């Protein structure tokens, strides 16, 4: 049997259930006893008198004694049986409810100590406790994910910062020791690394803001072509330099969007497509429109992506090929920001690829926002 009083003070569930039932029982017995004592004897006496026994006869005395004894015995036995039954019920309920509650308490305590693997299996406690157990497990899963993301983020961040900082250190020390001359070349390298750190800080700030929904969108209704064309103009040079064909053919329909943020999303997709498409390849920007949404697709004939890559490209710091990409300065945040910005517009960003070497398509879906003032925050 469980202890009556819990270690941290206060009565245990079983004790409380038993005491509550005992109080109810005592109240029933008290009221039944009182009724039997006040109403029963005069009524019984009146009926006996009706049987023509003389009121002071010994028979009447004995019969009334028998009545009183029988009432007392039946009430006492009834009370004892009911107490035993309530003790049994309390014990049973405590086992059914108390055990899952105890398991949940232990798991919550483990979780509060930072053990994110704590889970519970709640059985036999009824649907409410089962749901509580499931909810607890979902919460623990989430916390586990958040903790994993936090650790990875810090590790990735440290990793991202290490290379530029080491390069800066080496060059500045070289200059200080007179091994390196402070010429245009050294200055360019130092500036490049400072720029890389600055961009990292800006991207991180941007991605946090976008993911937490703190982006200020300044949306307005304008033709899709007006949104797309400036971005194409800006990136065309880089495409020409690499020898990749860039085409854009989008519907000339009104869409509500923040032009700067739109340019950021599309610019990012075009830069990625260019980076991953070899000379001689092509990148096409097209659109499909429904009454409520517009889908802008950026399709390239480049190196494509594996299933594994597709599953991760929207995660912070994910780079399909870390070694090669890091040489080119990408930090793997571009698509994370682009997706968060698309979602801030009430839209989405998805990617498909038939596999490595088969090209990729990135699809930006935006609500056209014709009838509302826009999702701007
Ligand atoms: N068009 C594409 N073709 C093939 N792979 C792509 C394409 N676009 C993105 N990827 C893959 O997705 C990864 C993540 O892209 P993302 O834009 O987030 O980061 P990045 O381009 O590496 O760096 P950043 O954009 O921060 O400079 C890339 O490293 C690349 O492996
Ligand atoms: Mg990118």
C-alpha cells in the first residue's frame, strides 16, 4: 500500500480519495442513524400499540430492544462494509490514476533537469491521462528539437566564423611581423573576410527576424512583371559572364507583395541557380496564376539535388556540398531567409529536382492578395 503522506508533504491521492469517501459514508450513516433514532422508534412504538399489546408489557420492551439492537448492528455492519469497500475502491483508483500521474511527474522532473529524452507511456489511466501523456511526449519532442537546433546553430555559427577570423588573424599578424606587405592584395583579402563576417551577421539577424515574424512588409499591388524585371536586370550581367542563358516569361497580372523582399527572394533563387548551373546551361523564370495565387518557378539545367539535399536545403547553414560551397562564401542561409520571407507574405517556397545532374526547380507561391489590404506586418 502506498504511504499515506507524500515525502514533499500533503496527503497522497489514495489517502485523499479514501478520506473523502469515508466522510461521505459517515455523513450518510449519521443522517441514517439520526433518522432511525428520531423517527423509527416512535413509529415502531405506534405500530406495536396498534397490535393491542399493553404499552408497559415486557413484550413491548423486548421487541423495542430488538428493534434498537437490529438498527444499531445493521448500521454498524453497513458502515464497516462500506468503509472496507471505499478503501478497496480508493486503492484501485490510486493504482489506476496515481501510477500514470507519478510517471508523468517523474518524466516532468527529468525534463526540468534538462534530460530531453524523458518520455512517458500512460496506460489504463483513462482517455484524459492518455491525452496528457501524449501531449507531454509531443512537448518533450519539441523541446528536444529546439535544443538540437540551438546546439547545431551555435556549432555552425562557430564554424562559420572560424575561417574568416583565422584568415584575418593570419594576415594582420603577418603585416605586424613584417612578413606581409600592407598592399592592395592584403587589403582586399582583409576586406573580403570582414565583408563575409558582416554578411553573416546581417543574414543571421535577417533570418531570426523573418522566422519570428518580425519582418516589416510594405506590400503594394503591382504587375508581376514589374516585380520580376528589376531582379532579372540586376542578375543578367553575372549570367552573361558565366555563359548561362537567363529567360523570364511571367504573367502580367497584379500581385500584392513587398517589392524589396520579393527581389531578395527571387535574387537569391537566381544566384543559387547560377552558382549550380555550369556554363552553357539555362535558367528560366516562369509563372502560373490562379485567381488567388501566383507561382513563380525558377528552373535550371544545373547540377540538381538529391532527395537528401532536398530535405535540408531550407535549414539554416545547410550547404549541399560544404567544402566546395564554403570556398565561394555561401553560408547556407539564403534559402532559409527566402522561405521565411515567402511565408511572411502568406506564401511558400518549395524545391524539386529529378536528381543530381538533372536540374532543379524552386517554386515561390504567393497569394495574389487582390481583395485584402495585404498580409503586411
Ligand atoms: N538551384 C540549385 N541547384 C542545386 N542546388 C541548390 C540550388 N539552390 C540551392 N541549392 C542547394 O541548397 C543549399 C542551400 O542554399 P542556400 O541558398 O540556403 O545557401 P548557399 O547558397 O549555400 O549560401 P548563401 O545563400 O547563404 O550564400 C546550397 O548549398 C545548395 O547545395
Ligand atoms: Mg544561396
